[in-house]
C-alpha cells in the first residue's frame, strides 16, 4: 500500500488551497497591479498617429498609458492628450517624460 492510498485526504488538504490561491491570484492580479506593461516602439506609435490622422488641436485619451509614450507623441504634434494609468511607477515616468518636452 502506498501512502497516497493510505492518506487520500491529505491531497485535498494541500491541493484545494493551492487551486483556490491560483484562481484568486489570476483574477485579482490585474485589480491590484494592473495589466502587464507592454510598451509600444516609436515606429508603431507613429503609425498609430498617422492612421488616426492626429493633428494639432485634436483631443485624445490613452487608457492604460503606461510610461506615456503615446501621450508624449501626441503632445509633440500639438494635440491635447490625457493619459490614465493605475501603476504609480509608470505614472511618475510619464510625468517626468512630459516635463522634458
């Protein structure tokens, strides 16, 4: 007789909390830490701006603005852009970037 057959309840005691933790972590992570940070490179940003036909005086909102690359690019062409970011570190990076331009 192996120990797995002798003490089957121990598997449930260990596995159930781990499964619950995994489920809670999977769904709660974006609430506490936000979505993963995936920055856009300069070529893609310029392509987005040209497809949107962004021009001076336009208004734009960037939800999940990250480090503010799109907002900064819009500001450079004279558009009025607002970025929203829940990650405080990325928010500070974008604020510093806006001070530089």
